[in-house]
C-alpha cells in the first residue's frame, strides 16, 4: 500500500518508536513507558502490581455499587419514578402507531443492516489474522485491505449504536405526547436522508482514502486515521450538525410535556441532557488535526 520511500521511512520509524516505548523500562523503574502493555512475557512485559490492584478494585466497586442500588430500590418502593401502588396507563398500543413513528421504522432497518455488516466484517478481520494469505481461495485483501476491515468494524459499531439511539429517542419523545405535530414525520424523513449520506459517504470515503484514491483530500473525505474517528473530517462535521438538528427536533417534540407535566419534568430534562451529551461528546475531536501528536489524540 505504501511505495513512497519517505513515507516508508516515517512508518518504520513510528513502529520502532512504539515498540521501544512498550518494552523499555522507565528510568529507575522495572516497568515500561506503557506499564508493560501489550502483554508479552518473552520481553518481560507482564502486568505490574498497580494494574492488577486497580483492575480488581474497579470491578469490586462496580459490583458493590450495583448491589447497593438494587438493594435500595428493592427495599424502598417509593424510590424511583414509578410507584408500584399506581396504575400505569400504557402509551404505546399495538396497531396505533402514528405517521412519525412509522417513519422511524427505516432507522431500525438500517441499524440492523449495520449490525449485520459489523458482524460479517468482524469475521473477515478474524480470518485475516488466522489465514492472511487468502480468503477461501479468493484474494479478498486485494479488494478490502485488513486495515479497512478494522476501520469498518469499529465505524459500523459507532453508526448502528448512534442510529438506534437517535430513532429510539424520537420514538420515546413522541410517546410522551397524545398528539403528533404535523412537521414531525417530514423531519424524520429528512434526518434519515442525512444519516444515509453521512454513513454511506464516510464508509466509502474510508475505503477510497486507504486505497490512496483521494490524494490530498484523504483527511477531509477519506480517513482521519484516529481511533473511533476514522471518518473524514467533512463527515464528522456533518454528523455533529445532524445530531444537533436531531436534538432540536427532540426538544421541540417534548417541550409541551415539560411545561405541562411537573411530575415528569425532571425525567424529561435528564433525557434531553443525555441526548445533548452525544453531539457535544464529538465536538472536542474537531480541535486536533492530521499532524497532532499521537499521544495527545489517543489520550
């Protein structure tokens, strides 16, 4: 994939540096700069006591926290949002879906297809590691290089989770209302089209970028080559804009319920804050570029 002598030199220098950092002991210590990661006893890379201690403590604290929450909610029935003494009227009835809710069905179809793609791509990645020479007699790596498969495996996971969350939030937001605004179904269709453009464009761009077909546009349209953010910077901008539009739709959809129902105002507000956190989570990644120090970006 790489033929330029300068790029080959830079690539081998980077590999040499990461290998050195992972197995060379820190001054005055008996563990490496990466705390003996990755695990490899042949070069002395074994887990340090601190890593074992904090891994065990984190698991214990997690299980203890879950146990306390379950104990409290099981013992005191007045905790939580729904009391067992009250009758709950169902909001979702079979055969009574609105136009907007029906418009959301295609989101879940795309989510299922992306999940299937991730599963198949994951199988291909595993096969590349077990038998990198061929794919049942077919040279699949000539069409889909292994680094592209790893990229797609991670990106399809990000996309199917995001698609499911966006559709589920709109579906639940609609269920909080007795009526449906006339604009809701149209905006659902528009948002779906934007998602298809971003998902399809980014996956194809990553393929073209890794195949050296985009020239100097590889960073914007192809592959940024950062973990979890392989998609090109243009698709990243569009994804953030799309998520902010989705949040605006969600706010408009549940706004009457926030104003008229004091009993559920806190829950709906928390629901909106959690939704806003998704596009906000992506924004800091815009502050680094193709030449930012790898350690800074990975942290």
